[in-house]
């Protein structure tokens, strides 16, 4: 087993050395850097609400800003609310936790991003 592990490490090391010196490695590293730069600029569009108590919930159609959350912490959002759409990944978890926090008067903190219309889409919820 030890010999197999050593051979595997030697094989990995030689592949790394060959890969690091190739033009392909440069292209991949360049693409990765470009992707990271793109990710960091996209991440800068995210906003955090800070901790606040939900003052009102409004339920609409499934993908028509389905659950709208109102509160002091999201006053910078267009319309003064942030939303979760039913078709959004993780929407059932978001909706359940937001309704529970509202019913119990618990504070929440949201991470949201503007959609193409300028409204704030909730992408993370902390209780």
C-alpha cells in the first residue's frame, strides 16, 4: 500500500510539473483569473440588510415577486421590499424561515441582489 501511495505521489508530481510548464496551463490560469475577476465584480452587487424585524409579508403569484418582505433593514431596495420567487432555488426554505421569523417577531439578516428590474432578490437568510 505504501509503495502504491508513493508511486501515486510521484505520478501526480510529474503531471503537475508537466502541466505547470505548458501553454495550456497558462491559458487555464488566465481563464481562471478572468473568471475570478468576473466573480468579484458580480459579488460586489450583493447587499446585506443588517439585522431587522420583518414588519410585513406580502404573498403574490408564484414568479411575480412571490413572497415580499418588508422591514427597516431593506429600505434601500426599490419598493422598500425584497422578494423570493417560488421557482428560485431554495425558495421553500427561505419562505418557511421568513414566515417563521415574522410570526415569532425574530430578527433576520438578508443578503440580496438587484434583479433586471431593480428589485431586490433574496439569496441568503440568517435568523
